[in-house]
């Protein structure tokens, strides 16, 4: 028998602020152009799925999401004792082709989405991203949201994963998730938007990891 479902999503509309003096959120704008810009920003609110680019259409959209990428068995790894997820840390867990990995770090020890943006969050190194690409994992989930400019390798890590066809779930709350094999259900909105789409993510522990 499986465990109870656990919601690991950050509420939509929650995101780290730029600082104490950040402007308050406003209502949805009236003009279509402004709404389009708002929706692009909304794609990075709460928990969201980042799509690999489409070489045929030169855009990223959720219509191309294979459900097998974000639905099915996922392995939760606890990396609470590292300041940066490095290749050797991940290599010890032997990532496998087609696998879904959720990476819990010390980010999950605090409600980061209620805090101002910081530069001290645990992130993937470029070497770790290359390892995941080489091992051909299908999906990677992380317990923070990426923003370019925080670290020199931030953009390159994102590019490496996306261009290799890896789907990325960002903004997860993994604070109550135990290490091991879980059933994952993460479904983004089916929208045409740059980068990705907001999503709801649930997991439940599998009592029999060998079972399907």
C-alpha cells in the first residue's frame, strides 16, 4: 500500500521578493500586451515546470510535455549537507537514464518563497548538470527557483539541462519529503508561454519501490 499524498508545491503567486522595498503586486492589467507580459512573469511564480526548447518551432510550450516526464516514480535525494550540488555528490547516487530525480537541499529547511531573493541558496553546479545530461535523466526537481545573475554558472546550468531535453521542476517544497522512491504527479498548465508554466506537484512514498 502507498503512503498519503503530499503536496510539495509552493502556492501560485508566491515568489521570493527582490527586497523589503519591492513594489506590491498589482491586479491583472487590462491590455492584452500587458497581460501577455504578466503571464510570462507568472510562469515563474510558485512551483513551475521549465520546458526544453523546441528545435522545430523555436519556442517552449507545455503542449510538448510527455506525461512520462513528470508523472511516475521519482527518487528523492537528500543533499542537505552541501552548499552546492556537485557532480561527485550526484554520482554517488548513480542517476539512471529516464529517471526522475527530486533534489532536497538545505533550501527546504526554510520557507524561502517568503524571503527576499538571496545568493546563498544551494544550486546545481555546471559539472553536476553535465552529469545529469550524460546519464540521460528525464526530469530534475529542485527546491528553489533559478534567477540569472545570482551566480556565474546559473544560466549555463539551465541551458545545459534544457537543451539536452531535460524537464525541470522548480520551486518545490521538499521539507517533509523523505529520502527514497516516491510516486510523482506534476502537471503544468497546458499553455504556450516562454520557458514554462505554473504547476501543482504531489508525491507519495512507495512502500514497494520495485512495484510499478
